C-alpha cells in the first residue's frame, strides 16, 4: 500500500482507512480466507455456549491455524498444537469461562487468563492471547504482535512513540506492553469513530490495518 504508517496514523479520513483495511486481505494466505471471513462474523455467544469438546476443536482446528500461518512458524506451530493437546478439557473449559467473565477494562488480566505461561492455554503467549481476545471481542481487543509494533514505531505521534518505546523486542511482547498496545488501538478506534461520526471502527479493525502496514 502507498500510505506510510506515519501518514495513516495522522489521517482520519474514511477513504484512507478503508483502502488500508482492504490491503489487509493481500496478506491473508488463500487457504485461510474462508476462516478469516468466518472470524470477522464470529458469534461470541455461540463460542461461550460451546462444551469441552467443541471448544477444544475450535481452538485446534480454527484458532491455532488462523493465528499461526507464517511458513517459518510451521515447526513452532506444530509444537504449540501439541502444547494445546496437553491441556485437559476441563481446564480449557475453565479458561473459556474466565475469558467470558473478566472485566474487559483490565486488559492485562485478560492476557493472563489466556496465556499458557500463567495457567491459561499452553502454546499461547501475549500475541496469541491477544488474537483470541480480538476475534471474540473485536470491539474491545485487537491482535498485538511484531507487525503492529513496527507500524506504531514508524508513526510521528509523540504519545504513541512514548508508549511503544519500552518494547525492545517486538517478537517478545509482555502482557504489560500488550495492554499498552490494546489501549492505543482502542483510542485510535474511538478517534476514528468520533471524526467520522461512526461506530464501525473497532480495535480489531485498526489492528488489521496496522498489521498490513507493518508488513
């Protein structure tokens, strides 16, 4: 896409952001297009009603293939799926219940509920946790990963640069830094909706745009 991260962040025009959002699809592997579209229309209430087996299948057959797509992540993804299998079904169901009951204002708490390192879903770190929260609650969360960080680091917004300065390694985002990034996504979505007198922009859509720019 022609627009830079700095130009995009400073421009709240609908046409610019819609064009940038459309560019996201150019980075989606063809094999994942149907799954991507399904997640864009995901019924979180239906996921909340899933039983143990359904929730496990959702994670194994849909969420993990959606989140881990890069060819160089194949070996890692296989290992992460094995990690998922090491979770008991009752444990995973407990994680799901916690996901649907925590206060979304406590972003870091959400990460800790989902992350395997803190008793959540084995195989998921901060980026993986943010992805799951993002597809379930797009109006509140977005994916925080290296591409988002790289895009934000190229903006000229002093407040944004100050917020992301502490992220030394974009591939290893802490839950604390992840919470900072989600807040930035929420603020930008609110700014776009205010400027455009709209309610269509969400943290998830903003992250999709910046993910594409970060590539």
